[in-house]
């Protein structure tokens, strides 16, 4: 990916998020950045979640900037899919020497 090959690893997540927004705009993709959604339990709102990107109204994209992705990051991405009622998403990690990404799918 252009962003990772240009910036490399070692920056905070927000830097990659800003760069990816620029790159998606250059590529002509439509997206919403940091769209906040309420989280409910027993029909009561208990908090909110904010996913990094929704791309083309179809794909949720969650970014990380960690040395190694773990199960907790995957679980977070799956939870976001369920909370936002999205079918598919990408979990992208800019923190490692090589770009890491994982396609995630909602079981619904």
C-alpha cells in the first residue's frame, strides 16, 4: 500500500489515518472518517464506538499502528462489524515493518 511504503512504520495511528484519507481521495473512493455509532445493551445506550473509515458504504476499515496484531484487535474489528451491521471489513496494521491486513466478515 502506498501509505505504508511512503511513511514506513513507527508513526501514531492518526498519522496513517490522515494519510489514508488523502490517498483514498486521490483514488476517487468515497468514505466517511470516524463515524460515531451508539452501542446498546438491553435497549439502552451504554456508549459509543467510532470506526476509522467506512469506504464506499460497504467496507469498514479499522487501522492499527502496533508491532504485531493480536486477537484483541481482530475481536474489536468483528465487534465493530456487528455494531455497525456491516458485512465485511478490513483490519490494517501500519505498525509492523511489513504492512499487515486481515479481511473480517460479520457472521450474520
